[in-house]
């Protein structure tokens, strides 16, 4: 067994090796990169990403990223391609072929066939003299000096470089498409990410929990309203307009300063001009306001008309954070 120090040292060496490989990519970018981005952007068809071995796994990740950011993409396994899956390639499609060596038998056969199809072929390879590089329209250079693997065998630095180059393509295409967070939400409606982007404050309001008192309501009535609705707060409403807010903290501070609550009304202890949010605003925006002002409740209002309260606990239950 290796010592803790030796294992940590090896892990750090791997991280530095891979980070250096990624940093070196910046110097390998050429006009072929910009032409590749423009070709994909202007294509009438989809983007087909293919590879074999570990490169095929990177290709799958690239396809997932591209699809979720507005570039319709499909994964084509290089081995399965020559056994029927080439049927997915249609006129107008652009093809990216990923291969470190660019000379594997499957890649050579695939390239020969794709040339007959007439589609634009983009090579992503670490070997600029390879069969793949020489027979592609554009070449994305992902050359690495060596792998992080101690034996310089297992794809590590090379696959990381491929992954980053794929992200570069995706980000550039997002910019060209003016891809916004709203666009992103359309493709990610499920889970916490979808809720962050799509869930609106009004969707979470419970009409049965709408604590409110009038400005002249006595403290007993106010305490009862806050306790009954279990939101730790009550809006002070006059003529259907919000004029203030009272929290359970306000009640505690008031009780600590006076021996009697007789004659004290909601107006006397309320906070004027409370923070509010509209029902149509995103829940994540409500969360950001709560974090900025260190509060756990937020009054929901539309044109100063009281709609309810959104509480941090309800946001937590939705799995937003």
C-alpha cells in the first residue's frame, strides 16, 4: 500500500498534468476552429459526433451538452456505424470524428465511407499527420505531450483535452445562437435545475395561508394570525394595499420592551415598505432576495395588492437548493 502522502502527491500530479494539457489547448486553436463553428451553425442538418473507445464516451458527453444548449446533435458509435447505424447520417449533417491517433482501423473505414456521403467532416485528433486529419475538411488539434497515466497508456490528458474542446464548440455556438437562460430552461424542465429556471412564485402560493391584519388590529389578533398561518409573518393591509409587515421577531422585540400590550396596534410595530416580489417572478429570484437581506419570508404582491407569502422552507421543500 502507498502512504497517504504518496497517494496525495500522485493525485496532485495528475491534476496538474491534466490542467497543463487543457491550458496548452489555447495555443492549438487555429482558423479551423472558427470555420468548424461557423459550419455547424450554418448547417441545415444536425451535428453527428462519432468516435470509438474512450473517445466515444467523450462524444456522448459532447452530444448531451450540445443538445441541451441549442445545437441538435446525435451520437454515432464508429464501430456500429459500418453495421447499419450510418443510416442516421443525412444530407446537410455535419460530422465530428474524435480519435486521439486518427489511425485506428474503424476510423479509417468510417472516414472512407463518409467521404462518399459528401458531408462536412471535422476531425478532433491529437495526430495531425493521421489518416483522419488528412482526410477531413477541418481539424481540431487536441494534441497532448503525454497522458497522466504513469505508463502513458490510459487515455487521461487526451480525453480531458477532447472534452474541453467540445465545450469550446458548445459555448461558441451558444453565443452565436444568442442562447439565453430561458432557452436553457426549455430543455431542462425537470429536477432542481428546471425548477430554478421555470418555477414561478405564484405557483407556490397557498391561498389558505395568507396571513394579514389591519393597521389598527391589536397585538393579540396579530399574534393569533401569525401563529395560525405558521409563516412567522403577517402583512399589514389597508384598503387591499400593503402598508407594512410584522414578523414574529417584531413581536418578540416589542414584548421585550414593554410590560403591557394594551393599546398597541399593528401600525405601531410594523415595518413599512417591506420587500416584495411579484407572482410572475421566478422562485429562485425570491431566494436571492432572501439571501441578500437575510430574511426567511417574502411578501408576494402585484401592483401593491397582497397575494400571499413565500417562505424559505417552502423553497427548500421544492429542492431549489
